[in-house]
């Protein structure tokens, strides 16, 4: 399975989780290629709206470029949604990180497994 | 251009209109094939959220199936968005119809050019 398909499958998995819990959620078409700020998944339970960038990682550290994170921020602000980064490390559950909890360096945002497990929310906690 | 591409292009045109007017908008991935209720385009200016089913028509009457409209209703309700049907008849501007203003019959919802021009909102009116 190529990288794009793998990403899409991970996003689909998230979508199912939301619907199972009575949230409406969909993938955003062309989120990686749109000329406008975007996110991968948008979810809402009427009261809260979540804009999610979803990433899987084989490595114990996951990096996101400044551009990816800035797009997520900008989209969330304009749409009126909470920005979240959803991370799934190998053999781990999804963990949801706020942008503030990611480790910022000059060109990227990073979360290690340890950081994500310390600061991230489980799905049940995210939607609580 | 096949029908699917034509639909996608019409949706993209709408997306541009929204961003040009400081609304965040995106196409929903797989809106026609998702197993969950969906819409074609979702747009927000932070305060209002619009769930849009977008249709072009060469004919002077446009029909939507009950299923399409019911999906739009259901998604809008769960997401917390206003449901709208965006219609673009040949050589006309986009017109936005509320579900109540469509002509309902047993198996479908219909709008003629005349009905859309009488009841529909122009884009500027929709986002006002």
C-alpha cells in the first residue's frame, strides 16, 4: 500500500470512530493539494467542531512541517473549529495532540511516542 | 468532460466563491459514495455553517432523489449546519434553495428555473 493510500485508510478509520460515537465526520477532498488552508478530517457533534490533521507513524517520532500546521491553524480559525493533530504510532491507539503540546522547532512540529502518551488525549477523552 | 468531473468542477467553482468572500469551504471526499450521510461542500464563516448539495443542470428542471435530500438533511442535523441546495442552470448564476422551497413529489425534489429564480438566493444573499 502506498503512502497516500495508507494515509487515506487511517483517515477513514477515524471517520468510522466518530460516526460510531454519534459525531458527523468526513474527509476533506484534496486536503493535501488544495490551494486553500485545509485539514484532513472535519468532525462535529453540533456543539463542537474539530479540524484534524491525521498522521500515522512507523517511527517513534512524528514530524509535521510548519506549513502543515499553519494550514491547520488557519483553516480552523476561519471555519470556527478546534485544531487537533491525530497521531497513530505503530501498535498504539490514536492520540490527539493540541498544537501547544507539540514540540516546536524552527521548521517543524514534532511528537514522540512518549510526548504523545504524556500529553495526548485518547479518542474517548477527545470527544468527552 | 464526464458527468462526475463536471460536478466536481462546479463544486470547485463554489469553493472559490466562498474563499473569495472570506468563508472557509471545502469539498467533502467521496460525498456521493460514502456510507455515511454527506453533502458536497461544507462552508463556514465561524458563525454560520452551510452544508451544500451542488447541482448543475442543462435542463430547465432539476430533480434530486429523496435519498440525496435525506442525506443532506441528516448530515446537516448531525453536524449542526444549514442544508442548502445549490443549483446552476445553463447560463445562469448559482441559486441557493432551501429544502422547503423545492417542489416535493413522491420520489424526488425538483426545482425549475422559474422556481429557483423566484425562491432561490443569489450567492451574495446566501452569505449576507
